[in-house]
């Protein structure tokens, strides 16, 4: 039985483990920062921005879990971030007021920056997958 077959709750932890412990140092640091910035939503759940960001993250995780269980850790996983596109457009067009809530304003600005860069990376990965790089580039266990 592979790690992917043991239980649905493990999928998130498997992906997180791969990102945090099997990525090369620079991508690992990037991933940790991206995760931290997105987890910032938890500090702003009393705002529409925080709730939308959390919902987009959860929807993305659900998509990634489906892809991961069927294909493994493939370049297609970035498709889960597709929910960020409308969120980032909306956030960029209606930034919170800097004077009213400085922390929220700066979190949204940083979130827009990090998630936009991530979407560029995701687009490149998905393009590589569509051009034929379909083998999982990380495995949970040796097969």
C-alpha cells in the first residue's frame, strides 16, 4: 500500500512533507514563505479578504489532493492555485485602506505579490507538464 492509498488525511501532509523536506533549499524557502503569507489569512478572518483567501487556499488544496492521488507529485499540481486568479484581481482592484487597517493592507499587498509570482511558476510547470514532463518528480516512498 502506498502513502497515497493510506488515507485522505495524509495527502496534505505528504505534499507538505515533500515541499518542506525534499525540495532543494531555495524552492523550500520560497514554499515556506508562500505558505506563511497565505496562512496570514487566519489573522484576518474577520475581514472579507481573510475569508476569501482562506477559501481560495482550501479549494486549491482540494484540487491538489485530487491531482496528487491520481498522478502523484507532478507539475500539474499548480493548477490548484487557479482560484487565486480572480481573488488577486479583486484584491488588487480594491485594496483595503492603508490608514484604516495598516496590517491588513500590507498583508494583502504581500499576498498579491507572492501569489502572483507563484502563479507564474505554476504556469511554467503546467506548460512543462503539457509538453510531456509528466513523471512525478518526487515520490512519497520508493517504489
